[in-house]
C-alpha cells in the first residue's frame, strides 16, 4: 500500500489507551480528528532514545504554540501495547497535551501505509517516524522520515507548515 500523502483522507481505525483507572479504552481516530485540526505523529518505539529524548519532548514543549495556531489534538502513536504507552507517558510529567495511543498490532500503521519492518533488529513490525498535520480528516502535511532519520517530523517542522 502506498503511504498516506497530502490530500488523502486519513483512514479510520481504533487505537487504545489506559484511562486513569487503568481501564482499556478504544478510541476511533476519526472521532479525534473529524472537524478539527490535529497533529498525528508516530515513533518507532516507546522508550527508544530519539523518540524519548527528541521527538516526543518537542511536541510537549511546542504544544501551546501548536494550539495557538489552531491545533486541537496532538496524538502520539506507537506500535506498542497500551500498558507500555501509559508507562512511557509517565516519563513526561510536564505533559498535558500529547495523547499517547497504542497501535499494538500495527493495524492503523498498516492502514496508513507506514509500517517499518525492523525484524532484523529484533523489533518486529513498527511504525516509520512521521508527523501528519490533518484538517478535518484531510492530510495537509505528511512529513515522513527516511530510514532512522529525525529531520522532518519534528514539532518545529509542523509549526513551519502552520
């Protein structure tokens, strides 16, 4: 499948998180994004160095600026389970705005055409690193990284596009 691109409507799909009572909650991507401007960004894995030290912190630090430019939701997706995502989110105590959502089977990642096979590194199927700016389900910006790079999917790059 071709990767999601500018002008595409994002597919719907269910992602998962644990609520404050550690109860599993399913959430539809369309319910989060319909009628709104949202940023959806993904990382290859929770607790990995670039993801934890650069990618996520950038969106947390720039959340207010993104919101001031009309972004309503900031969604972080990883091909990890909801338990890992909840524990990872706790490592960012300053976070009030980024939602950490699990795509444990990579189903949504596949629907976007953005799966990354890291089986040879012992990591299985993961997500490519990317950041999408979506307005009422339509992709306005699709910043998809090549290989292990972290150059186009940062919060700063999304801010430039706004």
